[in-house]
C-alpha cells in the first residue's frame, strides 16, 4: 500500500510539474489569483502569517518556493522550477527530536508567510526510512511519533488558542477528527471565526 501511495503522488507530481497557466491548460489553476489571496495573510511587522495545509503534494513548493520551517531543503532546485523531475533519490529525511528547538527558531526568524504541512509531504521520509505522509487511520498517533509533525500540530493548536483568530478554509472536507476538535475548541473556547470557500451551497455545506 505504501508503494501504491508513493506511485500516486509521483503521478500527481508529474502532472504538477508540467503545469502552465493558460486557457488550454489541462490543469487550470489561476496561480496569480491564488497568490493575491494568500498575500492577504502574510502578516505585518512581528505578526506571523500562517498557511496550514493538509495537502501532501509539492505544488506550492514548486510554484512559490515556500518551505515549511525546519523541513530539510530538497537537494534539487525544484523551488520555482516546476518542470524539473523529482524522484525518490531527491527525498529528504525529517529531523529528530533534538532538532525541534531549531524548528522553533526557524519559525520565529522567518518573515512573511509560514507554510505548515500538518500531515507531512510527498518527498519526506521519517528517520526510520518510511514515507512521512499522514494517511488513513490513526492519524493522531502517526503525528505524535514524528517530532516535526508533532511540533507542527502543537503550533496549530497554540495559534488557535491565542484567541480571537479568523481562519479561512479552502478545500477541506472536515473528515479529520483531530483537526475538527481543534477548530471546535477554537470556536467554543477561544472566539475563533471560521470562513469557508466552497463550491457547495450554504445549506449543503452546513
């Protein structure tokens, strides 16, 4: 199953790397509109801009150069070079427990939008050599075993718990209980306001 999942993501990345934005593109993504939207969340001065994602593809890395704090840099220059091939020899290994202090400092030192992949990524391996994508059942347990992902999730919880936050949700189906619980606690305890972009009608979405 692990090999099947890796093959699926490799096929997805093959489609992503050939992406172009024009009317005849088979993969029409208005990157300029997306960039304009995310620019609203960059933050100003010492205020942090945060982009949390459950997606595990590397489209954002290929197009914008965003790299999650303290995740190893891929050894090939795929950032902003979407047509480069990406294969298993380019995979990186995530840091262990003793590297989390560096992750925190990396995050604090970063200006602009911080891109946080809560469920890992295609191209990431755990220190034991396994693929580090949080898929299937027992997601909370998988996250808890990987120091960097555990820190990412704690950061998500901490930001929500700071109070009076607004979160814009795009493309999330609300199928992950551990994420839903943080959002519910945010609304009930910390004044979180949720905004959702969806193709569904309001009654259907509700």
